C-alpha cells in the first residue's frame, strides 16, 4: 500500500471524536492559527488579520473548550469543530491530517450537535476566496445560501467580513 493509500485508509488511522478538554486547548489553538492564516490571509480585512495573533488563538481556544469537539488520531489532536446553537463556527484540521477523513467526521459531528439542539438547519460562514473549503462543504452536502456580512469578534469589537453563508438541513436521529 502506498503512502497516499494509507493516508486515505481510515483503518490505518482510527479517528476518535470527543468533547475537548482543557489539556487540548494548546493543540486546538495551534491548528486554528495555522489553518486560519492559510484560509484567510489576503481574503479578510487587515484589521482582522492584525487581531489574530498567536496569543489570540491560544486564549480563544482555552476560552472555547466548552464549544469544542476534537478529533484524535492516536493521542494527537488532529482537528476540531466549534458549534454554538445552529452555527458551525469553526472547522479546522491539521495539515498533515487532510485527506484522512478527519474533516468529514468532524463536520458530521457538528451537524449531529446542531440537530440534537433542536435545529433543523445548520449554517457556517466561509470567505468567498477559500475555494478549497467551499468545495469541501459542497461535497458534504452543504449549499451556498448567499452573501452575508459576518461579524468576526476581536478584543476590540467585531470586524465585518464579507462571507458566504453555507447551509445544510439536519435531522435529529433516534427518539
């Protein structure tokens, strides 16, 4: 089996999904920082880029443990989602885990959480220039619901970011 085949073989890398713990915050903050920069630099206002320091990701990850679900490959945090109400606020995967099924598992868990909270539609915001993320969401059954002005929170208040609102119908499973 080639390296590429092993990378895409879920049996080669079991993925465990669980609520985040305080001890996960540093790994979540680093995955968030790296992924955010890749997805947003050159696509969001410079005011927001300036606010997104390494320290801001670390502190926000620690503050948001209660909203966070992590994916583990082995003992390492491979990615995370943050869900609040019907919004899937954050979806990030460590670059070395892309193509392994981690993102799909996390997004499915986020959808499950939204449905379990008695919502019938989940939504998320993605910047228009992030074509890779947009293709991923569309492959997972999400639809572009149109343009929105997304208020990205910073220590100094919200910065408005032009984004696309992606939506997906979700259904609670079981009784």
